[in-house]
């Protein structure tokens, strides 16, 4: 059985957001097939959750280092002086680098989760390096440059996108294998990443929802639901756009319509805007989303920018709640407009499709049924990891399957 080191910039536990869900699922999958050790930086409240992760037993050995470098103008300047993208600088630890350097040669391969962690691969390391891209990160910065809050932020984001693009292309080509969502594979190839290194993966949510009973129109109320991290700028920008451009018409058309926004730590712009709306409510973090999903008629994901697979859209499809999103929201997904969900790229289209789903039971039931069928066929962790494992088996010796085959 091969020995594998998994490097990640944040504790993959608990799996409460898109990135952590994917990282925790990867750790679980790799633990079943390799002797897996985890090297991890600890940020925010990671220390509070560390005992819970260790209790899972998913890592034979755990190497960690607490780090706290904020996203600030001062640290942006420091990152520029060092010639590093800001997020790479924010995950920089000389002590952690020393710990990894001392043991890295013991492994048959290294699985790097997020491009920032490639800085911990020594230049003389000759064994396979696998990079897992959660996004094409330079695309996110280009989006901030177009949609950022204020001219200063947009200029800074444009300059950062140039640094990220150069660094990201370099580390991807340094790796032996790069996993990325299909839409991000295209973006990475555009900046010079070797196509032969790229392999597809999917960023999914909770596919256990496929085992839950189908939703029923009659149990829903005339309400909209949004679920997401409310400090993440793509989410904030999309919600502000919807509330300013679509909500006023829907609010007038349906005087009893309610809009519940579920997510922790809302951005101040959202707090201020929603405080003016009596039937728009910030519900905070909710441990159990099922009551909200069952009672809501339409899920919205009004995304104007972003990269990678949008887990909130996958989760909505998996549960079968009819969804209205944008072209950005379905990037990398093989779905069709008005078959699995509705795709709207203008405020008027968003308003019209939400209105249709609020009032037309036949359309609602068609999307509810088709979205679950497509999710069951395409968006399961087993399907994703089986596909990834076929490429991993080429690079890393001594997988569980090889051991079983040898024993037979």
C-alpha cells in the first residue's frame, strides 16, 4: 500500500462548506487506499475542531501549524515585495515548511489540496505530485476586478489576477497531475498549463440527499431560499444584484412572498439592505436545512462571478428543489435550461423564471424530478472518486486494489 502525504491549507473538518466538504471527502477516500498522513495549516477556529478531526482516524500522522495572516493592504504589499500572490503569502509558514521538508522523502507521492500549498514541495522532490484545484484562482481575481466594491478594489484585484495567473500556471506545470473541474480545466489550459497534466474532477455536496423522499409542491409555501457563505464576495455580489434588480418586482407581484437567506456571518452590505425589507430575512447558520428546503418553493443562486463547480447548485439539484441560477452557476455542469433548472443572465430573466416556478406546478414538478435524475446519474462522490482513482493508479504504486490483485 503506497504512502501518501495530503497537504491542505485549512482543517478539512467539519465539512460545512463547499471546499471543506470536498477536502474531507478526499481525505476519506484516500485513507481507504493509502497509508495517509495529513499536513495542515490551522486557521480561524480550526483549533476548536482539531479534536473532532483526530477522532475520525482518517490520518495516520497529523502535521500542523497555526497561522494567522489577514487579508489586508499591509499584507498585500508584503506579498508583492516577496513576489507571491496574496493567498500564497497568507499560507506561508517557514516552520511548517521545515516540518514538511524533514519528512517528505518518506512518501511515495504528495497530494496537494489548493495551489497555495505547492510552495511546500521542495524543488528537488522527484516523486509524483498531484495538485487538486478547487478553482482556477486567477479567474476569481479577474471577476473581482470586474465586479469589486469600488475602483480601488477593482484595480488591486486586476493587478493580483496577473500575479496569480503567472504563479498558478507555474505550480500547475510543476505538478505531475492536476485535478480541476471541467470549466476550470479550460481556463487553466488558456494560461499555458499542459493539457496532458489535466484531469477532471467534480466539487459536489451531500449526495445522501438522493435517498430522501421527493419534495412535494403542496408542502411548500410561496417563498424563496438561498444558502451560502455570506462573506464570500461572489455570493454577496449576486445577492445584492438580485435584491436590487429582481426582488422589487417579485415583491410587488407577490405581496405574501418571503425570501430566507441562510448562512453565517453576513456581509454588512447585506445586513443593511435586508434590514429595509420586511419579508427578506437573514436566518443565520442552520444546522439542519431540510425544514427550509421542504417549505421553500424556489431555490435561487444568482451568481455573477466565480470559478469551479458551484456546490450550492449541485446540492439543490440533488435534493430536487427547483432552482434559478445564472450561466456562472452552471459552469462545468451538463445541464439544460428548463429541464433540470432555469438559467437566467439578466434581472428580467431571473424575475420571470422565479415567477414561473412560484406559480406553475407543472414546471415546478418537471424541474424537481429531472434535477434529481441528473444528479443521481452524474453528481455522486462514488462516480467522481472512481474516475479520479483511475488516473491516480497510474502515478502511485501500491494501492489497495493492487495489493488485493497481487494477493489473488
